């Protein structure tokens, strides 16, 4: 929560020490928790803590799926330590395993969950966040009630999971507990333009254009192992002894 002015009874510097969620409206709120670098210096510079916040709800708003939202996140997902899984919850398309493998992302860490009912998806998201055993949760859900968003944001705070929700442009004027809300727009040149309209800190009055992802992620020197049947072992062959005349 921002502090807009100093109280005469208690200096603002003392108020800021009361809780890590307190921050000045004119400054970035960097004390709320750790972050993971986005892989883009221009974007990191505009985010509190220099990266995607963990243990909090992040909303990425796009006109449609497939504008480059996964490419935007791949550096952060690649940087997550250990072998914790990344969960894709209700993705609009079937994940391209070859593509993820080409990004040097261990596909054995990739879990795709597609519940039949919306309430089952909400339950799954809440349990994943509370459990804290996953590196990241990517959740596509629309429509979704504000009360459900609040529950998920609260659940996210119990762990350090990267939590992204993908929502349409039409909800940008709706209230949301998300600590970070970003509009995504794909350009004809292949670039991705981002507009940050909510963050812990001052307003961001200019768009951010990302022309290319980090170059090191293009390497295909390392391939992800694929499950293949073991090749058949050669069997010895015998030639029948010719019959005597």
C-alpha cells in the first residue's frame, strides 16, 4: 500500500518499517519479496525489484492468445532454479514440446492441466500455489470473478511461485488485486510492445518495445532427451548345414 504523505505523529520512514508491503507512491516498492529477471534490461528497469515478482499475482493482458506471451516469459522460466515443474493451467493451445525443448527447457518439468470445469481449475490453481512445489504457474482464465482473483493472490503469497494469469484486453478497467498488470501488443515487425498500467510505484507513462529475446536462448546445442523405444538388438543368424549328396 502506498504512503502519500507524512504523518505528524510518526515519520514516514518509521511507517515504512512496519510492514514489507508498505511503500511510497513515488518510489518502487522493492521490499515485498524477491523477483526473477525478465531477461530484458529495458523491462527489468521498469519493474520494482528489477524483475517479475514471485509470490504474487501478475496479469498479462492481450487481445488474443499467441501474441508472444510465452516468449516473453521464457527467460524467467529458464532461470528458475532446480527441477521444480512449470504448470500450464487451461492453455488455449496444446504446448509445442519441440519448441520448449529448443529453448533448452526440460520438458519433463512441463505439466499441462486442463480441468473440465472452471471451478476445478480455480481449485487446482489454489492448491498449486499453496503447495509451493512448482517454479511457476501459467493460468488462462476468462471470465473470472474478483473474489477468485483475491483468493489466488492470497494463496500465491504463501510461496515463491511465479504466478501469471493471461486475460483479455477487455478487463483492463476492472479492479484486480494483481501487483503488476501489463498490456501486450504484437507488432508487425515481430517486436512485442508492453504497457505497464499497474505496478508498485509511480505510473509508467511510456510503452516498452522488446525487439528480440535474449540471444543465449536461441542456442540449440543442448537438446532435451526424448522418450524413445530402445532399438532392437541384432540377433545372431545361422546358416543351415547343406545336405550331403
